C-alpha cells in the first residue's frame, strides 16, 4: 500500500505539479491538497497522511504556524518547501525549530521542467520520512525540536557503545570536526548549546546545506552559545572557542599548517557541497592524531572515508547512535566499518566532549 501524502501550497501550479510528481512513484499517493495553513491542519486531522509537503508563505495561516499546530495536535513528518534566499533560509530554520523534518528548494524551473534529479530527491525524502512516521525524542537544551528517526539506510546491528576514553583524550585533541546532513541542524544545535562555552578547542561544522542557509544557521547557533560561531571564510584562523560552519555550495579544507582554513569552489564531481569527507581528509593531513571527528545523522555515507583517514592517522571518531538519528545513514556507515570508537546518543555527546577534551 503506498504512503499517503498531503500537499500544502497556495499556488495552483505547484499543487498540480507536485501532485503529478508524487503520484508518479508507485509507493506514494497524494490523498489531499490544502491551499493554506488552516486547511493543512484540518486535512491532517481528517486524512492522517504519512507525510506532508508544506509551503511556508500562504494566506490565512502560514506554513510555520501550521507546522506548530500539527506537531501539537497530530505529529506528522513535514518537509518544507523554501526559497534559496537568506530570508528563506531563516524561515526554513524556524520551520525546523517548529518540528519540520527536512526541506526542499522551491524552484519553479526544476518543478516545471520535470527535473529527474528533483523528482528522485523529492521521492526519496517523502518515502524515508513516511516509513517511520513522527517520533519525538528527548533533546538536551536546544530550542530545536528533535525530529523523527528512520530505519537504517545501511544494514547494521550496531547499538550505543560508550567507551571511557576521556582520560586518553585529554590534552591530545586540537580540533573537533562535526559532519551532518538530514536532521543535522537539530543535532548540531543540541551539541553546540550543550557545550555551554566550556570547550576551548576550535570546532568545524560540516552540515549539508545550500548557500545562504549556512550563514543563517551559523548566526542562529551564535545566538545560542557563549562560543563564537560564524560561517567560515577563506583564511579564517582556527581559534580556541570558535566554531566555523562550512559555507553551502563550497568546500572547507584545513590548511596544512593547521592554523587556518581554506574555502574552495565546489567541484561538480562531488555530490555534497560542503562535503564531510573532504574536510575530514584535510584535517587528517594537518593534525594527524589530534582530531576528534564526529559523524551525526544524515542520508548516505559522506564522512565515512574521511573518518577512515582520520582513524588511520590515530585520530578519534565518534558517531551518533541509531535511536537518536533522524536518518541513520552516515553514522551507520561509520559504525558498520568499525571506525567509531564510541557510538553515542545525541543527548550524551556534548557532555562527553566536555569531559574528554
């Protein structure tokens, strides 16, 4: 039986195109179309869809208000459609804060041209989140709401493994590098706020996000922590107590000196911009055994090869456990390859960093 989808958009064009695109997949079926936020709330209660596609700018009631109401009344996985502007990025982060699980770029050209890439990505997201449904899990202190989790995207039987390596790591770690994708904004915010300014080691965040989104994300994180957080720029120095967020659409590399970072254009041959593997690999060259690499929730396996290079140099790798992940793909790949020394619940990662480094 196909998963049921509710489409929410005030544009007749997008309503029809999204409905047609969704129904092309044998495992998906549009059961309703809402034209504003209030209709979305009413139709969610009536139809109980497996997943919702939600616009954010609509008459009567906007998408974020609708997300908040749906999460309060009948929690359902919601994928937001958002513009790629800076303002669109801020609104999208508000939607994730309200409980949305992920977002898609609302691009007229892609939708109208029947882009195969767009359709594949959209279908994949809808199915992944519909499979599991919405399960709210506890978060530490972040204002973000922890999103639902999905079954592993790779075959793995790993469970949480917490090793008492705090003494071994004290004084050794000179850089912390954190990679994440789907569900990452929530997870990263949980960790950064949970550190409470107690870590004086440079931190790099490699979060799969488009251009503009990483700037808004960095600014949002900066307001939530005593640490200094900013979107990374070419030549930025790696400073104690500073967090640099890799810019969307580009690659962040640690300079061989280990003192600064380089921002380079994203190569079209690389699927992710920014790419966790690229940053981890450059950190391995610059810092050798002095890196703590952490792989968080996300689709795919980005970070696995970079984590392997770090481990080969003697660095330490942790990964998020299955139960606290939105999508257990990236950390599962690392765990299955026996690269992780610790497999941790999200709620424990910040405190373990403080205890260890």
